[in-house]
């Protein structure tokens, strides 16, 4: 099984990271997950002080055996959420909307929302901040816990590629009850898809165009989009899933990907494709406080607000969550405006259902990116092994 690992020993040493440990981390993840057949492939990228220090690629991009390329395109699923959240916060900075505004200011369809199967009234309105931090009362059908989850599954509200347009999607969501009154609990949900429609209505353009013009072009993210262009189809990976026999089986072929279809709704919660290099540039913008290469997207205080814990009362997910499925552990983990935050280390992070993952450690100035295509994302402790391995490579006494 092909594996290529690049580390810059001199740069790593200068940046306070042990290059040998980084190399061993990549080799260990490759052996444990790719060579063993648990994962189809693996793409790792680690930087500190904006300098790439580890670049790893291994495995097959497709079932036909083509090796994974450095510029492979991945379905990043819920790693779309931080991007959509950043887009919304740009509109906040413009003065077009505020975090405490009722959602009904932009989505009047939500004016008759109720709670629970017995249709109780809301104890307070749903606010914009509830969508950003998943305290809205909305859900995902994939949670498979409640009758409301089942209604989401029946109506296909979790699907990446909706048959509904944005207005029809909002109307369908508005007809269903909430799991709880907004602000009372945390539940991983379609909240960011709803937020994406709000971005469209406030900006007067579709979400794909807004992200392309306001985020991707300024950050030189040339390989990030909702719909796969025909001229990039050769770089699109296959996606695999865990079969009933415990082995990998194809989930979707890259050359026949549903991401090549024309879109009616651009999923702000899970619809983007990207590369490791592109998403690294987005993470760099976050690490630098909203600016990259002289282009500022957001103010530093806005970025700080986004990765600070915004859960009511400063609680963690363990005390507020009603989710069975999430892209994070719960203990000592809070949630900001678009991603989770470690309440101990102050790292912020998120992942996607195809097992992609990123984290930013502001204090250590480290970014870690992990890309693969395995559904679902909660089968293996891959993300924790990745984060822990990078932390173990930090040299003591480094002051930057």
C-alpha cells in the first residue's frame, strides 16, 4: 500500500516540533488504518506558525486502484459548517443581522414553530445564535432517537442534495416540531443548512456564489465548491462505508458522484468539496484572526467570539447535549459559532461524516488537517489519535 510522508526536519525543529514523532504519527496511522484495510486512504497536513511541517498521502483514491493524490477532492460534509458560519458573521459585521435577532426576522415561515409531538409553544423565540451553536431545537434524522428524527428521515431533510429549493426546504422544516425550546439544549442538526438560506436571503445571492466571491476567491481556495466541475472530476475520490461484514464497501464512485448534479439547494451544513490545501488556507485565516495574505475577511474580535464557548451558562456538551451523533466528544468540550472548542486547551475543531477533520490550536499556532472518505465518522478513534500524536510531538521549552 503506497504511502508518502514528507517532513521538514529543520523547519520542524525550528518550529518546536519533533519531526521524527510527526513522521511516526503518519506512519502509524497509515499502518493502523490504511494498510490494515480499515480506511481507503489518508491525507494529513500539519503546520505550525503557518509553515507546513508534515504532508502525508497514502492509499487508493478509487476502487480501481489509482493512488491518492495530494490534490484529491474530498466530500468535507460538516466541515462546511465553519465556512457557512464565517459567511454569516461577515453579514453580522456588515450590520445586516445580529446574533440575538429572531430567526423569523429573515424566515417568516418559522413564525408558527412548536415543540415536541404534542406541539407545545416555544418558551422563547429561536435566535440566530441558536443556529450557529446548535441550540435551535432542530435535529438530524440520522440521530435515530425520537419520533421527530424519524419525520426528518421520512422527508429527506438530511440529504446533501435536496430535491427542494431553498424556500421549499425552509417550509418543510417549519412544518415539523422542534425537539426542545430554543436555547435549552444542544442537538447536532440541520441548523447550519437553515443558516445558509438566511445568508442567501440577506445577501441576495445563492450561497455558492457568496462563498466563492467573499471567501474562496479572496483566500485563493480554487478547489472548493458545492458542485464538482467536469474538468476536476478526475481528482474526485470514491467514498466508502462500513459494510455489514465489517469491511469497506463503496458508498459512491467519484466519477459518478452526486456532487456533479445541478443543485436546487446548496447545503450550508454539509455540501462542500475541498482539498487539504484549500481548507488549510481557510484554517490559516481563522488562526490569523480573520486575515490571510493581506486580505481581511473578519475582525479579530469576531474570530475570537466564534471559537469561544457560546453554550448557555458556559456549559459543555456533556451537560447540554441530547445528540447520539456528533463530530465531537462531549466532556470538557464547548461550542462556539460554527465549531467545537476544547475548554481545557482552547483548540477549536470540527469534522465531517466522511471522517474528515481539522483543528486549530491558537496558543500553539498549530493546524492539523485529516482527510479520508469513510462513512460514518464515529467508527474509529482516528481523530483523537491524530490530535494526540501532534501534541506529543511538541518540544518542551519552545517559546516561538
